[in-house]
C-alpha cells in the first residue's frame, strides 16, 4: 500500500520538490535574492514605470499603483512610494545615461534569480564541455542582461494588460450592475485576471532565467501553482504585517518589512522553480529519466 502511494506521480512530484528544496538550500537562495533586491528593487520599478509611460500616455502614478497592488503591506507600500519619489527626482533627470544606470541596477535582481534557477536545474559552468573563459563569461553576462531586459519588458507588458483588464472590467461592470451578486462576480474577475497575469510572469521567469533550454510546457503548471501561492502570500502577509508593529523601529521598520516580503516572495518563486524541475522529470519532457536527488535518498 505504501509503495503504491509512493509510486503515485503526484506524490513523487511533492517528494522531488521537497528533496530539491532541502538540497538546494532554498532559504539561502531566497536570502541572497532579498539582499540583491535591496539595491535593484526600486530601480526595477522605476524602469518598468518608465517603459509603460513610454509606450502609452498614462500617469506614472497610476502605473505605480498597479505594481503596488502586488505588495502585501501598507508599510511597504509607503516606503516604496517615498523612495520612488526620491529616485525619480534624483535619477530620471539624468536622461538616457540615468535610464541606462537604472536598467543595469534593476537587472541585478534578475541576475540573482538566474543564478538561483541554475542551482535548481543543477547547471554548472562548463557543463557543455567547454572550459569557461573570459569570452564565455562575457557572453554569459550579456545573455543574462538580455534576459533581464526581457523580463523588464514582460513586466511592463503585464502592467499594461492589468490596466486594460481593469478598464474592461469597469466598462462591463457599468452595464451589469443590475445583476445579483455583481460585486462577487467583479471580485472573481479580478482574482482570475491576477492569477492569469502572475502565471504569465512566473512562466517567463522559469523559461528565460535558467542558463539552459527549458520548454514552455514544463513551466506553465508550476507557474500556475506559484501564482496561487503568491496570491495566498499576499493575503497572509497583509494579516501578519498588520499585527506586527514595525513602526516602533522607525525608518528601519519599513525596510525590515520590505526585506521580509521579498524573502517570502522569493521563496514562492523558487519553490515554483523546484516544482517546474520536478514536473519536467515526472510529467514533462524528461519523463523517465533518472532523478539524482531521489537516487541519493532512496
């Protein structure tokens, strides 16, 4: 009976995910991402806001509000709003050079994520048989920056889609306000749109950031699970942060809250990456191939 349970593909998916989570020290990876995010989080938001503002004529405050919806704490929102105002005043006036500096700084968080996904997928330098040299390192750095730029473009596109979806839902709501339970339908619509957009963002991360070819069909199931986990994290974090008095720490309290939020968010993203790895070997394109982490534990 126990053997049949262990042989169940869903159970094996959970088993591989948990084993990889422990083997890869995901807590340490998430902490490293949170560290790099301190330096690149605000520039990343500014770059995304600037890209959206360049594509369409829209108030940057409105774009910023769309981004802040994803943050699960009023304290963090206040800190982000204040810091972005300072960044905008001091950096964006520098023109193209300032934007390039912002982009290089913003891409740091994606570089940290890329290294973490390489750990998850067990990608090591020289796995292709070539010795890593100066040229290879330079090419890898350029490719990582291009992937980061692609993620920034995807983030901007997602914000555009979210704004368009909100407008469309408002228009539909104005014609269906006579329906019973219209508020519930609107809420369900918002949740559905959020899950779809988060799934697209996470799928792009799981596909583009590892230094190895990953197939879309191997990342979408994990991306959907990660989007649900992230949505749940938003709700839980809001309750937790509301009952923790970080204000007593002064200005440091907001940064502590932000770091905790990024750490927890990174955990969700990296667990999604682990699920994607497990899915690939159990249901996906590498089905039937041996899984090293299980061979070591069995």
